[in-house]
């Protein structure tokens, strides 16, 4: 029995490794602004004719959120052409985006970041859907949370190479990685749920065997019948609101994903190098940014280890509470610095320490658990549309929050106001988790659906 378990774990993890190149590219795009904004403000290194303004900097970071609505569109496309082809199609936007980033034109930079947004929405959404449909229930949580770890590895990659190699090479590196990713996705099997949608029972069986899920073949008739029932009477968008379990899942994921995007930690990631420069950190800002990327990854690695043993909910509660505390202390530091409190001069190391703790705490829960739940909470008929709408609205909220915090609070009140604003958001995330987020540890997708229907 032990040998059998090891075989299917190896098969499913091996397939997931190919997919994880996509989240690495997501992380590279997310972290791109941190090392690149200082370069774009330096006439000697920037391809632009003049340095960026504060408004342009804010837009370069926040515009990544704005076009996450592409996930809604791809949710339908993925059911027509399949998960694999949709992932490959999204990767084309990555190649185009980095080609545009070498242009000496701010409009082209904005366009490139729009393409980053489209690719990120497609990849985040479809990777979670594919893994949720591919993985066995006892390792699904680990494989889903590993997507966040890989996104953090992408951040570390751009933090590490961005300040130290020519600007053009920073853009060419992910193009090479994307080509490798496209080849890799061609090699993985299609999702069994896609074949179920097409009514191709023979391909469903063949794909389940490729995943090492031979035991699930015996339940194929039950899976087919449940799928037919879920597709028999209503459209997915209508079923999202008329079926109690789907409606409850949508409410939870919409709010939780929105709180994740506006929690402020990703905003700090966008502008980490600039923030450390403003704080007058005693450690080189570029080195500080690399350090927090590593710590972020370490925190994310802890989540897969504990998520299927201790559950999703406890990690989320610890994470949201810790993030709110770190944000509050950072706000106090920057407020004292603004009023020229002399005691702050001896605490130049404190912002780096607090941000390290912040990213570690964020990594173990708020960064990873919402993504895990997106792959678990919805019924098969509404999984693509429910997940994609949640990501879309969360992205729009993130865009508005970034512009409000860095485009308004920073300009009119100071850096401390940004951190106190994010403190409130993380407190709300803690309270919401405590009151509404259920525990899905060890439950099959059908059991999760039944839990939400109560």
C-alpha cells in the first residue's frame, strides 16, 4: 500500500512541477517593480527620456491588478479548448509584455504591465483549477499551496538579478523561461474534468491513470452522474447564486480574495526597494529586498507542510493577526520618523526586521490559503466562473487600494498612514476568517460542497 501511495504522489507532484514554472513567472512580474522602479528613476540606466513621477510609479505597480478580469473570460475558454491550451495561450502575453518593457516609452511600459496582468490572471486561475482537478484529496492542499511558494521564488529571482544585470537582460530572462514553460505544458495530460465536460469517458479513464488515480476510476460512474446533475438545469452563472453551497462559497472567496489583494503586503512587495530607501535602512535596499523575498518563500514553504495536518483556518488566523501587528508597528516607526523623533535614528534596522516578520507571517497563511480554498470551495459546474470572478473583483480592489494608499495617503499624510490603513484591513481579514471561513482539511471536493450546503 505504501508503494502505491508513493507512486501516485510522485506522478502528481511531477506533473505539478511543470505547472509551477507559471507561478514563478507570475512572481517575477509581481516583484518586477521593486528593483526596476529605482532604475527607471535613474537617467543613467532608464530607457525612458525622463524619470518617473510618483503617479506613474503608482500606476506601474497597481495596473497589474486592473486586468485580472481576464480570468472570467478564460474560465469559459478553458471549458471549450481545455486547460492546457488556455495556459499556453496566456503565456503568449508574457513574451509580448517583456518585449514591450525594453521600449523607451512610458505608454509601452503601461501596456506591458497590462499584459502582465492578463497573464497573471490566466495563470493563477487555471493553475489552481488544474491542480484542484488533478490532485488526490490527501495531497491537494500541499500541491495548491506550493503555487504560492513558486510565485515567491519568482520574486526572489527578479530581486536578485534586477539591480545587478543590464535592464534589457532583466526582460529577456523571463522570455526564455516562458518558452521552457510552453514546452513543459505540452507534456502534461489534460484535466480529467475537461474530458468529463466533453463527455469523453475513455479519455477521463486514461487521464486518471496518468495521474495515478486508479482507485477513482471505480467511482467514475458516480462522478459522471453528479456532473450531469450539476449541468442539467441551470447555467453556471445562475447556479453560482441559486445553489446554497455555491452561493456561500462565492461569498467567502470573494471577500477573502479581496482582503488578500488589499492587505498591503503585495503593495510593499511592489515598492520594497523604494520603501527601504525612504526608511533610511542601515542595510542596502536591494539586499533588503532580496532578504524579504527569501523570508517570504520560507513562510510559504511552511504552509504546505502544515496545511493538511493542522488545517487552513488556523494558519489564516495566525497570518492575519501577525500581519496587522507588523503593519501597526511599521506605521508607528514612520510616524515617529516624520515628526523627527530622535529615538528613531538608532532604530534604522527596525523596518527591515518588521518587514521580514511581516512577509514570513503573510507567507504562512494569507498569501497561500486563499489560493488553496479557490481550488476547493466551488462545485464542478461553477468552479471556473466562481474562482475567476473572485480573482477579478479582488484584483480591481487591489488596484483601487494601491492607488489610494500610494497615490493619496502617501502624498497627503505620509508613509505611516499607509501602514495604519493596511493594519485595519488585516484586522478585518482576521475577523472575517474567525466568523465565516470553514475548515476543509482532509475533505474531498464533494464533502466540501456538502459542508457549505448546511
